[in-house]
């Protein structure tokens, strides 16, 4: 049970693990979901699920079995490694569904009585792997109903989730991402060499690097920043002198590489999730034109030919046509640059995200 010695009300962000590149000094703060703004109103801290301790080996094996069957993680260690740190008035905010399901599991069995907010992404897509398995569908539905609030990143995904798990619509809300404008801006960046290459970045399961690698048809370099390429993809980029590959870099260098690019490409497979959203927001904040797949969840956020340029998902001819158009149409690039940057400054930034978090948690905790 939560610690009862301290009755101070806090919002506790739960992450999977502490990433040195995400939590670097002087780096961006959007990974903390408006934490800087929230901290001005209420005490906010961060804990991490991290690795399992040896004594928790049975839970680790159970998680691996569930993940293998469902494509859904359930980080039991989010509770096991932090239960002594939780206090009775803490509002727990799980930043991903794996950590969230881990907390909700122990709440379901009476080991945790805190109010819990869980942020889910792409749950509908992963559920397709086990949609015929009544047990796992019932299992996840029961856990989700333990949450006070379930957050999605788009109205499209919210509606899918409500229908899929027959959830109370009042329980599911939308929280839009935001870029940290104190970090993702062009101040103090090197201005020379802008426009010499195209860039792409991202590690999530919905990145369509096959389409990008096979369909890229420009005669200027393409910089790829990702750690999820398979052996065949790596072989192809190693055999193409125009491709430059980075596995992982810090956000300071990433910002510079983003800024100096002519434009960016966010390739995606078919998905109901807002895949590529964070990267897109960061690029738009820097005034970079973005070519991205026309996923339904993204189309509710960005207008075609105004904020971004869409290509038809998984369509090679559409992809190559739009690459050519963006590369050769300077006026289009300027329009996307100006409108995209304005959109981030006015709407999709971490300050607004912090304000939205406070609105969401207000019914759950006195501020």
C-alpha cells in the first residue's frame, strides 16, 4: 500500500526507464509532458520502472509471456520498484501503456489504491494480434477500467479505444503533444549548410523504412537517425553513398541536424496511432517542411499543403511523387515552414500541454 507518512499531494510521472538522451542537461522538456508548467501549480516528480530485480523474476517471466502473446508490455516493475516511494495522495501518471498496465494490475488486486492516469498509444493496432483471444481482451479491459482517466493523442484513437474495449466515454480524454519552444528554436544554431540534405528520425514500430529506403529517389543525401533498421535495410543503406546512418544521438546534435535539413520525411506504415507526432512537432517548431504518411490520427492535427505534405500510406508512387514535389517547389516549402512553425507556437507546445494536464487532473486532485 502507498506510504501514508506524507500527505502532500503530488503528481507522479511514471516512465519505463531513464534515457540519458531524453533526460540530458539543457535538453527539451516535452518528454515530461509539460512538467515545468505543472510544477508551478503542484508538486510533480518522476519515477522509473527500470529493470526487474532478481527477486521479481516470476513477474518478469509473466510479462514476457504476455508480451509474446499480445504485443503489449505490462511493466510490473513500475509498481514493484517504486511502491515504497508512492504516497497515499499521489496521482500516478503513467507515460506509456506498459507502465500503466503494470500499475493497474496491482490496483486491480488491491495492492495499490492511488488514482491513476494512463497514456496509451497504438493500443488498437497491437490488439489486432490477439483480438480472437477472449481472455486477453477481457484482461486488458478489466485493467483499463481501473484507471480514473485514459488519455489518447487524438480524437480518432479515442473513439477506436472506446469502441474496442466498451469503455465509458467520460473516462477517455485527449491530450495533444507539444514541443518545447525553449529548446526547439533556431537560436544559437549554425546557419551555414542549410538545405544540403533530407532527414528522417524515429524508432517506433510503425516507421516504414522499407518504403523510404527503396523509394528515395533524390540526388541529395538522406540522413537516417534510428536504431530499428534490420539487416537487409542496413545493407542497402551501406551500399548507397547518399545514405548517412546514425543509431542514436543527443538532442543538441539532433536539433542542429533537423535545422540544417532541406526538409524531413516521416515514413509510416498503416496505423491508427499518432506515430511520428513528437518528431513532426519538433521539426515544425524549427520551421522545417515535413512529408508524412496520411494517417487518420495525424490528419486531424495538420492540414495538407498548409502545415505538412501528406503522401498516401504504403503507396510507393505517391511517396515518390510527393518527395519530388516538395524537393522542387520552394514556395510550398516556405508555406509549410511558416504555417507549421506558427501552429506549434500557437497550439502544440509544451506550455499548452501543461495547461491541459492541469485541466485533466483538476477533478482528481485539489490544486
